[in-house]
C-alpha cells in the first residue's frame, strides 16, 4: 500500500460511515413512524427500497475504480457506524 492511498482509504471509510448513518437513521425514523402510519406496509416497503438503492449506489461509487482496499475501508466504516448507531439509538432501559 502506497502512502498516497491513505487519504483515499480515510475518505472511503467516512463515505461508508455516512452511508450507514443515512441507512440506519432512515430505518430508525421509519420504525418510529410505523405505528401512526395509515399504510404501514407501504411505508416500510418504500423506506426499505429507498434506503437499499441509496446504499447500493454509494457502494457502487466507492467500488467504481476497482480498488478492493477502498471497498473494504467503506465496509468497515459502514459496520463501525452501524455499531455506534445501534449503541446510541438502541432501546432505552428505564
């Protein structure tokens, strides 16, 4: 790995984390809106496919150059952000 690759790895890590933040915050907001929704099935389905398309499009952009290390960095960022959001937005014990 060349030194010139490090900024790209950091950038793709942050991109993966941003994708996770968008994806899982959208999921959290959808789940909170489901009880009051007139058509909860349609809301869940549209939210799922919207988040799926956005996340996949983001990973396609990261993978465009074919640099596998950048893809791994984005996936690690995605998983790290998912774990952080699960901890932050998870169930509250009272």
